[in-house]
DNA sequence: CTTGACTCCGTACCAAGGTACAGGGCTTAT
DNA sequence: ATAAGCCCTGTACCTTGGTACGGAGTCAAG
C-alpha cells in the first residue's frame, strides 16, 4: 500500500508544508510541531521525504486554532481530536470537556475580577499628585497598610 | 568599607537564605533567582560567601509577592521597585503603572467573557445524549457550522 | 573535632507553544 | 543542467517563573 501513492492522490488536491502553512495561517515549523505532538494526522511522504498534505490536514489545523481561541490547551485539544476520531464517543463526553473548560474560564474571570477590584481601590486611593512619599499604592504593596486596606481580599 | 561587616551588622538582625525563605514563604532558589534578576537588594556576603540578609530583604520579597497577586509580572515589579527607590518618583508615575495593569486585566476579563459566552452556547446547544455523530460542539469546532453559529464572535 | 545541617555555585530542567537555525536534499522553470 | 526556492532533519533557543541537582565548602552543637 506504500507503492502507489500516485494512485491514492491522483484525484485529490495535495499540498506541501508551505502551502498548508499559508492556508491555515500557521508557521511551517508549527505544522511539524503539531505532527510530532500527534495533533494532526501523520501525512504520507513522497519518495523524497516531502510531506503530502490534504484538505483534511488543513481542516485539522483550523479545528486546533478554533479550540485554542476557546482557551483549550494543545493537550486538551488532542483529547478532543481523539474523541472526534473515536467511533464510540458520545455527545456527552464532548460536552463534559466543554463544561470543564467553562469552569476553568469562570474561575479565571473571578480571579481577575478580584484583582481588578483591588487595582481600582488602589488607583482611587491615589490622588495622582505629589511625590511618592505617601503614595498609597506603594504603601499597600509594602504591606504597611496605614489605611487598613488589605491586598489579600 | 568591606572590612567591618561585623560593625555594620552588629546591631541588626541578619538572616541566612533558608531563614529568609521560610519567613517570606518562598524557596531558597527563588531568592537566588530574584537576586540574579535584581528584584532584591544585593545582599552583603560573609567571608565564607554566605549571603547576609536583613528584614529589608524579607520586606522586598513580600512586596514582590503582593504585586504578583495583582498580576504584575516580575519585570513590571522591577519597575515598581525602581520607582520606589528613586527619590524623584511621583505618585502619578506609580498610579500610571497601576492603571496600565488595570487595563490589561480588564482586557483579559473581556476576552474570557467572550470565550465563556461561546462555551455556554456550545454547551447549551448539546443535549448531552446520543452518539457524537451530530454533536453540535464538534460541528462548531470543525467549522462546518450547520447551525450558523460562529466561534469568532 | 566531628557530624549533620546549612550554604555556595553553575547548570540543567519544567510547562506551553512554539521559533530559528544549519547543512543538507528536492523540484521546477528556464 | 543550473539556480532559485522549496523541503528535510535535528537541535537549540525563546518566554515566564521558577525548581532540582551535585559536589564542595561552612557553621554550630555536642
């Protein structure tokens, strides 16, 4: 089954790594990297060693990019791709992954909200004029905390 | 001025790296790392090479940790520390740093809110039952997007 | 004065997600 | 058949914030 690649690819469009990179909006090295991490289907090779990519690969890379935009790590994306490939995957398995990511995101938002709140308080406490001598922001960071403000919540 | 360290430290408490680590809640190697990155004042050394730390260093590390909790990177913290040391620093310079960090945080929150919204839509679109054949989550990631949903906002 | 706990230094390694070579080998158009 | 412009590989490097290791020197208590 290795001898007639010509046969196999006769009727479909194939691409070289640079073309895929351009079409998918990633770097050539990134494609090699994804291949090594098994995030994309291992492409066949020409006798010269050149990789033979198809539209399938381009779609995979786009899948990866969309999942990344939703905050999935490459490891998580690999799991998703495995779910996608596995015939026995159920809808609820996929949903579970999404729900876990959702929890992550909510938690991160909460952390950032607390940080934002503290920053606002610090900024508001500082008139923005005068020397740093009594800058309440530095004071708070120094922990001397004359104002009774406390950074840890 | 190097000869009489004994003189210099006669009346103040000094600490070895392990003590500082314990008191400040960091690792010994982290202290070396901070020293290398010039985040803490370079400690004097005994003739043996042992570092001589004081309460000042402990306070610096605590400053660093508080600033980290607010999302400042070590590079940004270095700037803050320089502002703190510089006699000519004005309050408004410090406030500007805080305002920039505030903007970063707000932006990150916004990104995550968008991500969260998309995840919720995906999760809601999926009944959680049945095989993955028509899992709307995978469909959306695949970009086929029969539902007209679009991940990019 | 010995022994265990401490410290020193340089270096390598970790996660994550890539990027950047160098030194070769193909391919394709002219 | 030659030259530009692809592609191949392995390896090193990047950022951020550290952690781990190993061999050697030091300190303090008994």
